[in-house]
């Protein structure tokens, strides 16, 4: 499957002892040129609120598809690369207004 920037996906996130994993959501922030390779770059999505300076809340109205189970947060202190084989499936699309907020935060932290 081709993954695009701003897709929200479910990934298999391994435990630190590598014996098992949990399924967790993440937002793809790497562009389509980068995503042609083996890895993608993502921002972790958490259900627990964190430092507001480093997170953006996600509400149901921020999504164009799929139903959220509970309020979540994009956590910008957790940006990482992972292999696409760990992706379970794509689940959500984000609306334009929320994408602009995410871009602003990324620009702030990555300048």
C-alpha cells in the first residue's frame, strides 16, 4: 500500500524487551518521495494529555473519516522513523484546518 503524508495509521509498537507489541496510532509526516523507501517518519498519537507546548489535541471534528474511540493528542516530542512492515492499516484522514496546526508546530520545532 502507498502511504501519504498526513495519513493516520495503526502500527505495531514493540515492547522494550521485543517479546510482544501494542497497536498504536501515529501520523505520517514524511512526504511521498521519502515514503517510497522502507521507512516512514511519524508522530506518535497518545490518549493521555501531555505538556500542551508539545502536543495538539485531536477531536472528532478534526477527522474526515473514522470514528475516534477517545480524545487523543499529537505528541511532537515523539517523532521517529519506522519500517512500513509495522503498519497494520490506515485508519483516519485529517481535515485541512488541523493539518495547518500540525504544520505550524512542526515548523516551530524543526526550524
